[in-house]
């Protein structure tokens, strides 16, 4: 999954930088180092987004498990199952 996030984020960063230059009516490849920086930031952003989503899913599963256990304690007495 990290490789696909990197391959999505790099063109996203590149496209953002080229779009920024196009809006300002500058040459699209005005400063090539800015394109590299944009590609790097885009890759980092998408990788962090994937990590955040995975952590969010783990946290949600933990909260749902705690809520299920609390509901079982509330509605079922230990000896009456």
C-alpha cells in the first residue's frame, strides 16, 4: 500500500505545482526544484493519509468493541445468559 500511495502522491504534488504556475501565467517548469519539492510533499502527504486512515480504523474497532462490551454488561446479567 505505501508504494501505491507514493505513486499517487508524487503526480498529485507535481500537478499542484504546475497548476499553481499556470494560474500565475508563469512557465510551467519555471523552477524545477519546486516540482521535486511538490512531488516529495505529495508523496509524504498521501503516505501519512494512509497511515492515519489505518490508525483511525483500529481506534474505531476498539471503540466499537468497548461499546459492545458495555451494552452486554448493561443488558445481560452474568448468570442469566
